[in-house]
C-alpha cells in the first residue's frame, strides 16, 4: 500500500496523541507507532520527527530523558507533560473543525453538481 504525506499541521497532533497513550517512547517508537496504527498509510520521516520533537520540548509539551533501548542503545525518551495534554486537546479541536469544514466544502461541491444537472 502506498504511503501518504501527512497533512500540514498534523505532525504535532499525531506525536501528542501517540505519547498520550501513556508510555515513554523514543523517536523511532513514536514513528513506528504512528505507522502501525495508521496501518502503514502514514510514515513520519526522521527529518520531520526530530525537529518537531525539539520544538515541542522548547514549548514544554514534552519532556525528554536519556535512556537505553531494549538493544542497549542510547536513546532519548519522550513523555507528555500536562501542558502537552492541554495542547493535544486544542489541536484535536482545531483538526476536527478543519476536517468538518473540508467535508462541508466537498459535500457542497457534490450538491452543487446535482443542482447544476437539475437546472439543465
């Protein structure tokens, strides 16, 4: 199955939601979780993921600690902060509003085509 590009503005939302599931995760685990849950439709590239995590660290939405992976490799583990939980709710609400608006525009287009056929 082909992989789709992320919609602009959704990467932070996906990261926050992934971390909200409770466990601390390192970057690869976050990316892999998004890919698995989306059934391989969404793939987060390292070049997008790590800068987004850094921005989220600076803004206080996530915290990070160094630790070791199951393979005993050094990795930075991320977890959601209370501010990140609040941001998740804000971003979810904004995303839902945008998706509803897009749906209305698409539906209107379909309805408009039906009206145009009736007028002919």
